C-alpha cells in the first residue's frame, strides 16, 4: 500500500523533473533564436 506521504514525494520529484526539463528546453530555444538573429 502506498501512503499519501509517498505520493506527495513522487509528485514533488515529477514536478522537479518537469521544471528541469522546461529549463533545458528554454535554454535550447533561446540558443536557437540567437542563432537565427546572427
């Protein structure tokens, strides 16, 4: 049986991963936009 505490921990880890991925995507997007303007 999974406890509510474990579920919260998993949700937090997923949110952290999504935040990390979105930061990576933003960096790549900005880099691509900078290349276009050169």
